[in-house]
């Protein structure tokens, strides 16, 4: 991932995280779901931070460890920049 792709990935991840936070608002009255959304947002934020630091190997490990529903929140372009062979 080059520097331009890295900056774009960080911005795209920010939008994905904000969208997931908006989705979480629908579950604010359900403590269990709210807890899950908070965990998901933390995972997405950790991925964004790894990308921002240029730790692409770490970002790949984080993405691979995510539940499918959370991993599907990663913008497609970001995912393919992390995993060009997939």
C-alpha cells in the first residue's frame, strides 16, 4: 500500500466507523447489542490505527481475526489494498 492509498484507507475507515456508530444507536436500549457494537467499533478503530501507522501486517491479522459481520464493514478498496492477492 503506497502513501496515497494509506491516507485514503484511513479516511475510508473513518467513514465506516462513523457509519457503524450510527448503526449502534439503533441498539442503545439493548445492553448486549450495544456492548457488541462497542467491541466492533474498537476492532475497526484498531484496524484503522494499524493502517495509519503503516503496520499492514498487523492490519491484515486484525482483519482476519474479525467476525464476518465486522469485517464486512471494511470498505472494499481498503480490504483489497490490504489483501491484493485475494
